[in-house]
């Protein structure tokens, strides 16, 4: 299983939100590149980056920071947050980013998703943020009518290869991840599933690895020091 340590960007800083609430933001580091370099030192090969301003506003205000991280670390770099037009997809991928994540747009604009998949294939992933069994959109500020499991099936049928599934209720809460959700997903779909939200202990890593998931995202557990990233990466191998 691949571990994706995460950097959430806001105004060029590495931050974390509590359960997606912009009013409950903690700034962890003024220099996100230094954080990414530490990931590299811990043995990481991949990184997950979210532009929180982009997620909220549909823009790319942190593109320069993302590009700097990619260029100076060489990590496999997947980026999400506000990617709602082909122009923004083109901008990220032409800047050397390895994979972009469509969230809101995958729900609200299926034609765009289809066009992006047609043009870029496996470089397009879909973020499925789950709130009470349904898919949340617009930086988690709204909940759509899409049933999460049905939506996964729809994505698989369209040819999406990688999905990042987040249980919002677990995100940043440091209470463990939703193992039953990931068990259900791994048993029912052939997608590359990346678990996100509440991955906060070595036991979480062991259990997710045993479920043959493609990957898991490590966020707050790294920043709070409750999880040793180097150890977690070894366990995931």
C-alpha cells in the first residue's frame, strides 16, 4: 500500500481544517516545501496536496507552491481542490503534476469528467467525499443527492482508475478511520482506492494494508506527531 502524506494549502501555508471547517484552521508550517522535504526524508514516494482556497473558490492560487514542491522533491504529486475546468487540469498537468483529483466537478459536470478522462486517462482521479452516505461537494460545504457507493460504481463504469474516498466525519478527528467503509469498497469495486480521513495509528495502516487498498492519506496524525511517518511507510510496504 502506498502512503500519501498530505499537505493542505491555504495562502501558501501548510494548514489543517477540523472536519472541513474553514473556521477551524490550524497553520502547521509557513513553508510547505520544508514539510514535503521531510516527507521525502521519511521515505515517502508520493504526496497528496489539496488547495483549500481552490476547493472553495474554483481557482489555483497555490499553483506556484505546488509546482515548487514537485520540482524540488521529485515526489509523485497528486493535487485536488477546485479543479473544475479543463483549463485548470491542463495548467496542473503541463506544470508537471502527476495526477489531478476532480471532486465537485465529477458530480456536477459529468461531461467535463468524461472529457478529462478521454484526454488524460489515469492522470485523472476522483475524490469522493462522503457525508452520511452521500457525496459532499464544494469543499464539503454542500451534500449532493449522489449515494456514495452508487457513485463509485458510476466512476468505475466511466473508466476512472483511482478514487480518493474520505469519510468527512473522521477527518482530522484522530479517532481512527472507517474500516468498514473501505472493506465494503474494496470488496465491491476494482478501483484503486485511497483511504482518507482519520488514518491516525499504525493499527489503521496495518488494517488498511490487509484490505489490499491501493493507498492511504496521512494528514493530522503526521502534524500532531501521533504517527511516525517513516514507521508507517515501512508497515504499509
